[in-house]
């Protein structure tokens, strides 16, 4: 798990964690709002009391790759997740202060219709923290692809059940698509 804590004197900070789930083949992102600020010690605490104080979202491997691309190309990546109970939007982008980039910004907004709660979180990352996040995301992607390769080679149970030719043949699109083309002509 990769964790970031960003308290501030305004008591508006956030904590954010990223954790790869082998079972889900995804990265879970969790946010918690700052609960308190101690002016003497210049420290804050984070608690998840109340439905509006915490949020989580599952990022699939393509979204993880999008965050890596945003860091590598110093660009923006965002997406939307939605179902009957909850809508989530997120954005990862360069963070600018006084016209100069000082790192990256990551925001997540959720509208939970069951709890009738709207949540909004934002956290900033320094360039060094962005590098840490990139390396964590790349490690998660390696874990994902190792598992996918293992499953495709061994059917997920450690025993090779079909040859690679049989697997490709059984999963290849049909050439009877009434569009007159060969399998090699499939548009990607």
C-alpha cells in the first residue's frame, strides 16, 4: 500500500492510499478527509467518521496506465464510474501554483444516491511523490500482467490445459462478420 497524508492548518487536507488487489486485478484508491489540526505540533489527524469523510474507488488496469501516462507526459487523465448507487469522477493532472508547476493534483468526486451524500476530495503530490506513485502503479501493472500471463499459460490452476494456438483460435473473432474482411483487417 502506498499512503499520502496532507494535513493543513485550514483543516481541509486529505489522506490518500493506493493498494493493489490481486483478487480484483485492480488498484483501490481510498480517500479520508482531515479531522483535526494541532497548531502547536503542526500535525493533523484523519478519521473516516461519517459517510462524507471517506471514499473509495476501484481503478482498472487501463486507468492505472492512464495515471502513469499522465505523469510521464505531464498531461491530464480522468474518468467516470457510474451505477445506480454511486457515480464517481476523478482527475489526475499537473498542479500549478502562480503559473508554475509544483507537482500533480488528484481529485475524486462521488455522488452516493443511497446515502444521499456528495463527496469531494483533492490531494496534491510533489514531483517526488508523483514518481513514487508512478513506480507503484508500474509495479501493480506488472503484478496484473504476471497473473494474466500465468492464467493464460496454465488455466489459473498451475496446469497447462490448452495450447496457445487453441486459445487464440477459440477467442479469435469470427471472419463471418458480413463486412468482407479478414481477421487481420479488424480495426483496433
